[in-house]
C-alpha cells in the first residue's frame, strides 16, 4: 500500500501536469478573428461629362432661350393704338412653357461648371481694336482661374432664379414673376459685366453718348435709336 504522503505528492504532480497541459493548449489556440468591417459602398459613376460647345454657344443656344421663357412670361406692351396690354401666364400651357424655361435654367446652368472654351475656335469676341468692349476668351479664362469661387457663385445665382421660378409655377403666383424676372436680369447682367464686357463701364457710356450727340440730326422721316 502506497503511503499517503507519496500518493498525495503523485496527485499534486498529476494535477500540475494537467494544468500545464491545458495552459499550453490555450496559448497555442489563435484568438478569434476580429469582425471584418463592411466594405465602403462603391459609388457608381455615370461617366465623365465632356463639353460639346463653348460657353458662348451654351449661352446662345440653351441658357438665353431658357431665360426668354421667363422674361417673356410677364411684360407690359403698348399697342400702336396706345392701348396698354399686360402679358402674364393665364393657361396651363403658359405655365408649362414657363416651367420648361425654369427647369432648363436650373439644370442647364450647372453645365457652366464643366471646363470648356469660352468661345469657338477663332472667335476672340469684340476684344480687338480701340473700340473693343469685350474681353477675349483668354482673358475671361484667366479671371475664372484666378477666382473660381466667384465663378461658381455667379452660376449659383442663376440657378437660384430657376428654382425661384419653379416654386412660383407650383403656386401660379403671377405677381412674384415680376420680381423673378428682375432677379434674373440682375444675375445675368452682373455676370456679363464682370466676365464678358467689363470695358463697358460708365466712361464707355459717357463716350458713346458724346459720339451720339455729335451726330448730325436725322433727316425728316428718319429716326435714330440710342
């Protein structure tokens, strides 16, 4: 019969070996892998936008016609017989035509954010000669590149008018169309006078007025416009 102290020592030795074995197994077991974070959503690109025409052509064939829908929606006409006629949207077709102009303005003006030439090849605007009043496409581009923030602000001003008119169309508020038309005129002229014809300043118009006054009076039956 094995003495009690000897058996106790053997049990303790076995227990120690068992603990060591378990500890060894735990240390060799790799920790659970951390949860993989979800992949960032992939942005589906619709393709790069490439310009087809210059800024000058975009204005002539898209933005200007769109603005005419707004300018022509409300106006006062004096007929040859002296009668005053107020023009304003009256039918659903009138309001729909105005909506076309507003949508084209609000969406189309953002095409000016795409870099493109300011005029067709070979077109230097009215920028040559002593009576030149417009900047050349190169000069305009230099102004835009110097301060792109202002260029984008001018674009947003035009877009805001388109959004304003869209809201007016929803409510069919004829009275506010007069304000919208004025806002559009201001936005257009401030942009043009800064980028396109800044030479047409007060001094330019004083000189033009002086030249007109120096012209001989028109013959009877003719008229002269100023």
